[in-house]
C-alpha cells in the first residue's frame, strides 16, 4: 500500500485544459502540470473558482504513483 504525500503548491497558471503549479522542487520554469478536468472538482470542493486560482497556495495530496488525488487549504 502506498502512502499519500502532502506537498505545498502554488497555482501558477490555468492555461487551456491544464493547471500549472509550483512546488518546493519545481519552479515556474518547470512547473507541475495537471489536467484541468482533474483539478476542477478538487478546487470546487474547496469552494474555489478556477478563474481566481493563480497565486493560490494549497496543499496537494499525491499518491504513491505520483498522481494528484486531492487538494487542501494550507
């Protein structure tokens, strides 16, 4: 069984069908990229609007396979 890792992230951009995040290990030159379809329900669950996401600080939940499985407020 894989453990879920909590990682601080900041939303850099929402571009087309993807969301870019900066992380402690990935800056704006090489952001973590996730499909908008995966991120949208996670941010809506937090009561956030996708249009106001850039600059938002969150905590990403990453599973053992390296997939984004959740987002939390810090």
